C-alpha cells in the first residue's frame, strides 16, 4: 500500500508541524516517542491523520526524524532501502523487524526540481508538496531522488514494540 494526501492540515497546524518536530527532536537526529506522549500537538495530528488509513491499535510508539536540505546530489542521497530496525541487521540473532507503516510529511517545499520519493518495483512516484503526506506499508523499498531547491520532510515509523536501541532513553 502506498498512499499520498495533499492539503493534510488546515492552518495554523500546517505551519506549526515543522516547529513541533524541531522542538521534539531537541537537537537529536532521530528520537523515539511513546504513542501516549502528547507534548507536541502537531506531531499528534500526524498520528491521528495516519490512524484514519491504517490500524495503529497495536502501535506503542514511533521513531521521528526530519530531513531538511536545500540541495541533494546523487552522491549525498541514500540508496534504495527499506525502513526497518537496523539493530536487527547487526548480526543479532533475531528476525529483521519492520514498522507497522512508514510516513513522510512534507512541511516545506520551495523551488524544488527533483526530490521525488520513488518506490522500487512499482510505478509509484511522489512529488513532494507542502502540507502533504505519504503513507506506505512495511517492507516497501524506496529512495529520494537528487534535487535542487528546499525540501523539508518529517519521517515517522510506527512500531508495535519499542526498539532496543531506544530502551533506557
């Protein structure tokens, strides 16, 4: 499943999501938030919007990170990947874990050339738009194409268990 929604939030929420993400991250690249943490209302709005389209009843929390770049060359972009528990890829004797779903919310898009979110083995290609949201199933291989312009995305992976790398944090 790959879904894309435009004009997700009405103002003032659309303008506040990025600020809430920056505040929640507090200088970190990526963080874990328990689903019952309600300290960032705009982030909770993303959770509520996603719950309209996917069953999050077993979710206990989510990873949150933000990508904000004004240019990305092919060399600086990540290659094809699948969102997963990377800790499970480090030789630990357990199956690789995948999130319930992955979400990308575009908080800022200006003068953008390229930067599409593309999915391998499908015809799906998402052109970022401000205040839009991409939602996709676990195990879907994807990447972002190189771009020029401003592209700020907030990424969320919902999980049915707290990842080991966040225990004790």
